C-alpha cells in the first residue's frame, strides 16, 4: 500500500488543527480546537501560550483523525505555526519558562530601546525584519535581563514548531523559516547572525544547527505514538512558519507576488535578491527566509477588509441579507473616481507619521456606495504602492499577482486591483494553502516526489484571471 498521506499539525492563534492531506492535495480528515493565550503565572497582565494544553488538544485531534484512517497510508508528519514565539529548554528537555506570546506587551519597552544593544538601522540591514515588539530578539533580551538564571540553565531555545516536533520525536531541531522571523538571522548567510547575537549577548549555539524545511528531523517515538495514534517510527519532517508554506502552497513561483487578502492584506514575493536599507524600513518592508534555500520572502502589509467591515457596520447596517453582494453591486454602479469622494485610511497616515484618516469630497448628494467604492479604490492604490516597493526591494518586475483569502471573492475589488497595479490578478481557489504547502515538503522527504516543486505540480489549481 502506498504511503501517500501527510499529517500536518497546524497551530494558529485562534485554532489548533490536525489535518490529513493526500498527494493530490485532498483533505482526507481534519479536526480542530480553539486556541488562545493565557495569563502568565508570574504577572497576569502578560500573555503566554500553554504549550502543554495545546499539545493535549493536538493529541486529541490526531487521535480522532487517525481512528478513521488507514495508518499504513501515513507517509510523514510536519508542524507549522505562527512566527517568532518559542522558549528555553534545558538539556534534559524540561521547558524552563512558558512560551511568551507575540500578544504580550512586556517587550514593548525593549524594542523601543533596542539601540542600546545595536543600532536599529544595522539590525534591520542584517535581519530584514521590521522592529515589531513581539520579535524573538526582544524575548531573548527579556530573558537575559530578567531571568539570566534560566538562560544559564538552557541548552536550546526552541521555536514553536520545534517544541511540538520535540514532543513528537525527542529531538530538538529548529528550522530556517522560523529563525527568519526572529530578527536574529543574517539574510545573506541564511543562518543565525553572530553580529546580532553577539550584540545582545546570547549564545548562538543555543539554537543548534538550523534545518531546512523538508529535512527529516526524527521519528515518532513510542510515547508520541500512544498520545497521537500515529504509528511509531513515522518520519517527522521540518516545517516551520505558516506564511512561508502558504506562499509555496499557493503555487507562487519566483518573482510572482502573492496577495493574502483578509482583515489585513499581506503582499509577499519569493525573490532571489533583497534590499534592506533605510527606504525599505520606511516603506515597512519585512524580508524573511523562504522555504527554499537562496530565496527571500519580501513582504508588505496594511489594514484592508477591516476597513470594509467598518463601512458595512456603519453604512449598511439596515441590509439584513446578502449584504456583501448589495455593497459590491451598489459600488459597481458608481463611476470611477467615486464622484470625487476620496478615502485615506488611518493606516496610510501612520506610515507617514501623521494621525488619523479621512473621507473627503463629500457633498449633500454623496452616497454610501460612493464611500465604499472610494475605499476599494484606496486599497487598490495601496496595493500598487506595495507592489512597487516589493519590486524595488527584490529587483524584479511583476507579471501577475496571485490572490488568496476572503478578500479575493470581491469581484469589483479584483477588477480595481488589476486596474491600479496594471497586471493580471490570478484568483486561486485553494483555501488550505499553508497545509498544502507544508505537505509538499513531506511528500518529497518521504520519496513520493523528487522535490516539493514536483509534488506541487500534481495539484490542479483552479485559477480565475482578471486582466487590467
């Protein structure tokens, strides 16, 4: 019997999922449970992830889906999670402190004063990561300043996917995609930056040798098999940061930007080169390591559907059925330019260091449909700006943009995106791009494909193309 099923443990901020997916990209079984942060036992205003509770939920979900599967078909296992988070473990495998969540604000003053360790411009130039307070670097500084005893006892700092891989295999191995979110790597070497780690006084060997996605890092132990229902000895393959696998799973090739459209829009591209200078910092460009060596994920993001939801609640509260179709149809009847109504979302002004947003050009005859269309036009203009910023940072020319997520269902928005960017929008009808992308690396590692790219070629993507 062919071993063609991959088990993906996917830990998100709101849900923990275990999904079985076959070589054709079909989900065979899935189960999920809610996820949320917990108060830190040390300080109730701080937020942590209870990884033991998350692991218990993972095991329950895995047991459920395995009870209905032919275990002989399982080829391998991998883990994906959100970025940056992790914690310290000692040599015996004991977790020394709970995983500090990216939602915890204890690190805000650390990022604000990062120059006392290393100038921000140098830090950004080396790592390519924007100075978010939740970056891993700030957590390591917090440990060094507040709990140096734990740093001294520690053997490994494990990122979130590696924590669960350790529970599965007993092996402590970090991956490159998670390291690339940490603000601790060198983009040029693709490894932990001795320059940055030296500046903050944290030993680089505590991360161990980084594994590339698709590397077999261990096998399911007897205990993990009992806990999860997955056969003992099943290979566990390095996964990592969910975003990188979502990009790969979308079918994106090199220099083909992917727009993930939801409450926020994230525009990312798999590029062969990068620039991380002052201009990119001012344009809020983050560059991370791709799932494949030698490529970089250059990204830009802005608030998007969150603005449209505000419009729905504010202007269309009387529409009780098919409200989104009502809004789109109404905006389609408005002429380009929205009859002079212009929206500048607050997010744009924040980029320029100015407060507030605005709606201008209103008259006594202005309608809610004009305001809604003006929002779509403003967001499409922002996409064009993001596209130009990515092209400059990566040194490439965009031929088309892949679009995934809830916002890709808005036909008028897609037309405006194509119009403002001047390139075709390719709407991908594929919901589970993260899980799909991660599965390709396992299929390759287990010998079912010569490479993740070959595994991806077996998937039939349904694409709708919207020309400018």
